[in-house]
């Protein structure tokens, strides 16, 4: 045989996943589900085999009811349940118990004040006037908070609200680098409701060393820590090793058309090319990699694309008291189309040099048995392992294929009338090994109904170019800085969300998407969710991380 099996030296035994049931008082967490993926150890009470049995029975009943499961599919699902279910790990946003020093107090106060600026970006442009006023308020806060930076290298205002800093480096002969972040945030919830928040999402509340509020981890923490790192370097009389640009957009949450797009135009007028660009992205996540319990710094070196598809079904309508015998109701036709789409996903990609396979192979020697053996020999196990991955978790499935989800349905004005038109909207996040054309063709073939009209909506984005993660000094600098500050291992990763880097593809061949924030897998739900928060300890570590990047990029 051409290949030989390679085994890692780590030989820890594998233990099966346990299911946990909780008993929670009203003073703790209300309506917490009995869900093994969402519980922290602080609220576990005992291991509950009854819940494990109940969940298994429900799964079997569901499999039997749809009538599609084969014996091989059941085996794959059981393997996914045993081997790849996300570990129930303790949350990493922990209270700070020691007395705070002046530096910690300063940065906590800065982020708290930044959160109190309600810099919301709405999809409806008519709703953004108030948010733009708040961005100007945030500008004033930054100017007052970083006096050395603003005095020596004041930012250029781009398209009224975005900021572009340019700082010379100690070595002007080498190409510059660029850090990125953004000022805006998403609304706190549906209809701007605060009901699900433990604290006011724009109160900047600080309790036990944790800062709460919208923007705490998306993305005002990066704004504060990037500028803070530079302020400390300048205050000490130094400069970054390389010339540095910091691009801070103001509408990333609505695709950056008025922010990063204009920043990119401005940079192109200077004909500047960056050695590497670092923007927000994936994080240091625990529970995301099978066989490794500690956080792994997942450095995004490629980003998914996205596209929206509009589905339309038209009919004759009519009164609900006389429904048609032979012609389908447009709602019924659309329901079948939606069910077909969400039941028949795009195929997974897990061949050599695909994104998630690169992640697992990169850290194969760091994980425990049997995963070290599997990850070191994916040439052999990969064809089966990919089908286990798509059953393991939402995140694992999203990492190996283009995702499909119906996000909006419209149809019917009166309860006693059959609608003449029904519309549904499908959002796809496109895997780097797929294309817009391939996804659209898949949708048409799966629906297979000429009564359903498909229309690609404006503004699709192809997957990003792939940046080097093997020889790139930028990637290894990020990796080394993570190790120095946090002590975590790193791996190249697929960024499944979208960032402002879409506008910067022409400015560097090495673009990375990474936010230096340790989170458990369950805590990642804070992004665009409820109870967004960050510990003061992490915020300080972020400042130290960016100082490492700026001062050691030529070592």
C-alpha cells in the first residue's frame, strides 16, 4: 500500500459523553433547557441517564416517522453522537476575583462607555440616523481616551463615519500591515426588545469583572484593544515595527457598503499593499475540536461566500370555504419546496486541502486518541468521517458544506382567503469548494417544480481567496502571539460568517479573520444573540495580543 498509517504519541482513553439534567432556581437561569450542549458546570446537579434515554427514544421515533433512515445512516448518527458531540465544557467568560488594577479599570471603563453608544445598524437605511449620531459620540470617546494616538497620528475621516489611522513603523522598508474592526452593532433583539437580556444591552454594566452589553465581543472590544495597544506603544515613546494602518468601518453589520468599501477605495488611491491584514473572525474556542478540551485559536484563512434566493409561487387564490380540489394552494406548493431544500443539503467537502480537513490535520498531533490517529490518516478515514461530521453538530456541518436555511416567508393577507402569491427567502453561506451557480442549480434540482420560480437576489458574494497558512509570516505571527499571551494552540480555520475583509481582497494576499477571545462552544451563541459579555481579563489580554503583533512582526 502506498500510504502508511501514522499514529500520534498521545494515547489518552476516550470516554463517552454524559447527559446532564439541571435543577435551577428562579434566581439563577429561567427556562434553561435540559440540553447537553448548553449547560455550564456551574449549574450541573447530577448526571441524568433518564434524560439520555429520553433523548435517544425521541431520536429513534423521529427517525422512524420520516421513514428515510437506513441502517448505515443510524450507525453514522450513533458514531457522531458518541465521538463528536460538542463537549459540555465550563464557560470561559469568568468573573475576575482579584482587586482590579488601574489598567484593568481603565479598559473596562472604556469598553463600558463604548457599549453605551447605541451605534446600531439596521437593514432599513431610514432607521440609521440615530445610530450614526451615536457613532459620532463614539468618535469623541475614542479621541478623549487615546490622546497620544490622536495627537500624533489623528485618523482620517472616511465617508463621514469610518476611521483610517496611519502610523509609521520602525522599518519603513518593509510592507505595512493593517488591523481592522468596526464601530456598529446589531440591534439587541427582535423589535429592539431587551426582555431576554440579564442587563440593559446598552448599559455597559460591569459586574464581577465582566462587561455586559451589545458590542462587547462584536466588535467594540477589538476597537478598544487595537487602539489601546497602539496608545501604550506610543506613550512609551515607541513605534510599531512595521508601518501600520487601522481601518475602522461603521456599517459592517449591513455589509460595509458605506464603510469598508470606501476605506478600500481610499487605500487603493495610495497603491498600498499589505503584508497581511487581520480583521475580526473566528476565536479561541473550547469544545470545537474532537479530542481536545482546551481552547483552540481558530484563525480564519478563508471565508465563506453568501447568496440569497427568492422563491415565488403564484396561484388563482379564492375563498377558504371552497378550496380547490385539483390545484394546489400556493402555500402548500411553497411548503413542499421549503421542505425539499432543508431536507436535501449541499454535499459536504472533506477532500485533501479543504478547509476543515486542513484544521484537523494541522493539530492532529495535539489531540487525544483516537482522534490523533484519525486526523493523521484522513486520506483513509476521510470519506466516512465527513458523513459523521455533518451529523455531529451545527458548527461541524457548517464547516464542511454550503448551508441552506429559509429565513423569511410571506403570503396571505386574510385568514379566510387563499393567497395568490407566496414568497420565501433562502440564505446560503457558500463553501469555498462551491459556487453561486452550483448552489442555484442545486436548489432548482431539489425543488423540481416549475411552479416555484427561483430568483438570485442582488449582492451575492463568492467565497474569499484562500490565504496561506503554511509559509505566511503573518499567520505564524498570529499563532505565536496567541501562544505567548493565552498559551493556546492555533489552527487554520474556515470563517463561516462574513466580515469587512470582502472589500480588501485586492490589498493583500494574506488576509486573516481572528478575534483573540476565549469562549466555550456554547458561549459563541452570544454573537448577535443575548447577554453579550466579555471578562476584563480577556480584554486586557487582547491589548497584550495586539502589542505582540505590532512589536514582534519581524522576529
